[in-house]
C-alpha cells in the first residue's frame, strides 16, 4: 500500500473513532480533560489531602430530624495509594456538644487495604473491622474525582446509563473490582459529585454522596478543595483541604500487621440472660444493650429493641420463653438513637406496638416504611405498618397486676425525646444513656437527678439499659464526685 493510502486510512480511523465515541465515553473524555488530561490522570501514583472541617452526628443527635450536633475536625489527612487502592484516613474530632465520652478531642484512624478494613483505637492498637465496612470503604475509594475518573479510563471498566440533569451529565461507572459508582460532571467537565448505593441497618437502602467544589490547580491537575459527604440527605462531613499533593511521599498505608492477620469480625451470636428484678419484671442482658420485660395481667411489654435484628429477635424469644402463656404486645422505645433502635423493625415485624415519646412518632413510622431491598430484613419479609402510641410528658400503663409509669426526661442534653420508665412496686427506674453505671463520665446525670426530683420518684434501684443494676446511691455518688472535681 502506498504511503498516502496509509495516511488516508489512518485519518479515516481517527475520524471514525472520534465519531464513534458513545455519550458515556464523551462524558469521560470531557471529565479527564477538565481534570488535566487522561495521561496526567493515569500517571498519578499517590494522593495526599490535608484539611479540616466538621463531622455531624447521624443517628445520635438530639432529635430524629436534627443535624445540630457537630464535631470540629482538625488534622484531617487522607492518603491514597492509587496502584494498590489502599487508603488511610486520619483525623482529630472534638465534640461541640455534651458527648457521652466527654469533651476531649479524639484521634481517629481508619483504613482499607484490599479486603481488610481497620481502625486504630485511641490507645494506638489496630483492630480489624467487619466485611460490610470493608465493602463500604472499598467503594468509598472511588468517591474522589481522581480515583473515579482514573478507574473509568481503565478499558475493562463498564460505563453505562448516561443521563442529563440540568447542565450536569451523569454516568454509572462499574469498576473491575465490582463497585458501581455514579459520576456527575458539570458543563465544564469537572466532577461535581459521586454517589453509590449502600445499606444501613436502621435506614435500609441509602445513597452515599460525595460532592466536590472549589477546584484548585495541583501539579497539573484540578482537585477539589471542598468535599462533603452525605447519607441520603443527611450531611455527615464537610471538609476543606488546606494542602493537596500528588505523588508525594505518603508513608506506609498498608493495614497494620495485627489487623491484617486477624479474621474479619463476625456479628456476635446473641446471648440473652434473664434475671428477675421483681415479680413480673425481668432484666434481659448479655450484650452491650439491655432490655427489660414487664408482665401485665394479660400481656407483656418489652422496654427497648436495641442493637440489631438478631439481638432483638433473641430478646423477644426469651420474653416468650419466660411467659409462654401471655402475648408480647408492646415495646417501649426509649429514644431514637440508632444503636437503641436497630431492632425496632424486627419488633414491628413480630406485631409489637411501639410506645415512644411523641417527638419520635414520625421517625418510627418512616423507619418501618423504608425499603430494605439490599438486605431484606424481618420486616421486609413480613411487611406491616408500625402502630405507634405516644407519650408526651407522662403516661401510666396500669392494670390489676402491674403499673409502669413512662416519663419524658425533660431537658436531657442526651436526647430531646427520651423516655424513662418507673415501676412503683419495685421502686425501680429503667433508664438508658442518661446514667451508665461504671462509665468514666456522666454528662447527663445531673439532669436525670433533676427529673427524678421534679417527678418526686422514690427510686431504690436503677435498672440501666447499659451495664448492671445498681442501687440508687450510685447515681447520687456520681454527682457528688462530679461536684468535687
Ligand atoms: Zn443515646
Ligand atoms: Zn446507649
């Protein structure tokens, strides 16, 4: 073939390959170009981000709908090794509210290395964390413009579902490691956000979104200096990068050997112990979160469906085993915090009516109606709406054999919508989080004492939903020592 024919053929091939770009490929080409060019993006070996900002308190704030509690984040560092996909994130967070662990700053280190997800505790000891967290962190690796566009440029990556929203274009990026992450770019081609689907035991199916803005020039690339993360519509972090570096020295970001050699922790098999508190009252313990069972003349009432579906189903089974002749019909939910409500959907699936403070009603109804398609749970298999009865300030549950009084814990700095239960014939107070026997700090105990005084309750024993049953003097002692300090 003559030389000019070769050139003509080459021209045709270039032309046809240009015209054959799919909308997905065009989007990717535009994104790569905006970030600094495909070759520059492909060449990056490491990324180091340093900054500060805020974390929010999803599932642990004052009210179910609140986003008022924040931690100030300082010393944020995200170190990414592009070749291995290893990521290590370090930060110091300081609560701006009455935190149950006290007001001091906490250093946090979290990482992912292959299938090994790990955290390093405040004492410096690394620990491996479970497979679900590992999966989430492996996907989170792609929640940055550089990592997602670099992955998308890999020919084995599947690009699909191009769509347009306003001036933005979006595609789904199916990575070779099995993650699917949606990438959105603006009219200039710069990534505005990434999102992926995940699962939360309380919320069910959720969308995790990371947004990018304030792009800066860094070593021939454009990198966002403002990054926020969300779970559905709830902002979980808002961070500003002070220093960004590409291909700098990031040190060792491999999983610490103690975490790498440990097996992935599996969820514990529920252990439910039952101890009699008084006739017709049982303390159901055995793990970190307790429940209490109360026997009325013709039915049983449970206090708290915590921790997980397996835990709550085991607690319900124990309640029925203790009293096979009476139906378990109600569960009292003390407050909305996710660890104390992670079994609530299971309780609803078992037909239990939920009794809670009126500020939690919408939360319970929404929780019961959310989709859990990614990990179908008991309520997905046995769908039914929640039946919710509310307590505003106080409510007496009473029949011929039992009385239990439910009270709103007014003004608690732990939660605005907190209930406690008082069983007069046992002079027993059932409470959670506002006093935890044995805990080093008790930031909510003074308010509890005020509530007990205002209600004129005569308490002999505290039956806590964290820790062991203690005499009332343990609570007053705590306050005496707080004053002494
Ligand atoms: Zn709580
Ligand atoms: Zn708690």
